[in-house]
């Protein structure tokens, strides 16, 4: 059966969206999609003047890029299998393109005007005018989210600051990883507000008392800054370390623990924008926690329900895909939309 399908995964085309596949096109930009024609002669068109649909007569370059990516990811998987690298295998699983079959046709869709949800319809019709396949297209303006990433430091044995996390993060690298996930699928991009590491000097009595009180110690004066950080206990303590102008401030520490004792790679307080990330975290951990803030929601998918492990917001994190049906929700925080509108003026 004819169907519009993605060329590259996690790139703004969701072929699994219902009732029809969905596509995100950036304002004043374009995106590409494949139509599996099922060997039928089809005409692709739209009645919506806000978008432009163009047939790619020579998709050689596009197909070559697709094949090269397929080969590169296959090599990555082989190396990951040899090293038992689960994180890389997860990335490969999420990004491996399916080479098009069934006489595919390639199209570029562009727009210079916004097209909000529910979007514009693109139809693939037979010579007799029968609609064989449809695609829903939204055109979104860029949405900027400012964030700060702060490695936490503690007092070392010789009195000099040392990183609390075994592996501190590079903020610029983490922002690039976030944008690689969010920008093509939701036209949301993150910019970094530079900031220094947060130094927690437990030798300072006021700091020691503040932390001891947060953990409910009988004698707060005996407090230490623990390896296992429970963010719900420290959010008021670290409130003063959040960066002005940042929608989210992430603190990178050795271990992150939920109140029930479960160790996680990260956590987010959607109400305050305070995020906590374990030093040894996954490639999509920051992007996942940002999703909790933007969508003001919990996990939408989990392994126990045997659903697609590609999803960014599944339980345990680790995925990369942002479903077309959820894009509007991630862009619907009124406070952030007002900020973006004021900046545009």
C-alpha cells in the first residue's frame, strides 16, 4: 500500500503517526520525505498554498547519503557488539535508516509561512483521483531555550576544588547532542549560557548546616556532601545556584538518586527547571530531561509495555525519537512562548 515514509530517522518525519504520517518543516526551510508508491502511478499535491511540494527528479545524492549512513551505522553496531556497548547499540537502533523499496519517489517540502497543528495535508492521488496516501505537514518557527550546565565541585583532600562527578561533562558537547535530537524533530534549539562550576565547600559552616538541614540530620553541623545526591532534598539549597535567564539549570554530580533509592542517570523538576545529571550518563540523557521540563509530563513509554524503545521520553530514557503527536505539547509552555514572542519583537 502506498505510504509516505521517513528517509532519515529522527529527522522530522514520523511515518508511524496516526491517522497519517506527520512531517515537521522548519519555517523558511525544508525537509525531505519518501513516498513508497507500491509501483503505482501517483500524483503528489496539496491545496494549501502555505507549503510547496517539489519532486526530486534525481535523488542520487540523497540515496547515496542514506546508503553511506546505513553502512556507517552498521560498522558502529559491529564495534558495539564486540565491546558489549549497549549505549551505542541503542543509538544505532534508533538511527538506522530503512532503505526505501517499492519504486520510491522523493520529495522536498518547504514553506515561508507558519503552518500550526493540525497542519496542512499533502495527498498522493492515482490517475483516477483516488487518494492513496496522505501526509500531514506542520511548519514551525524556531523556538530557542536557554540553559545552563554546571559541574558540581567539592573540596578535595588538599583543600583544592575537585569535580564531584567521576566524569564531568563538557557543556558545549551536551548542547550539541540535545540540538541534534530536538531541532530536526521539533525545531526547538538550546543555547548555552556559560557558567562556572558550582563549588560546595563543606568546610564552610553555613553550607554544612544548610545541607544537613536539607537531609534532616539531627546535628546538621556533621553534614557532608554525599556521593548519592537526592535532588528533591537539595533543590532549595541549590536554588541560588541557578543561572538567571536560563529556563533550565543542570547540575552534574557523581550519582543521582530518587527518593525511593533508585539510581538514575538524571532527573528534572519541571516546576523550577532544576535538572540533575549523573556524570556517567547516556548520549540522550540531557535531551530526555529537557523533555520533562518542556512537556511538563512524566514518562510516556516503557519497556514493560513492550513499546518502541526508540522513544526519547520512554521510561529509563535512552531513546531519540520525538513523536509527531507530541511536538505541539513540547512547544506549548506559555511562559517560553511569551519569551520567544517578546524577543521576536
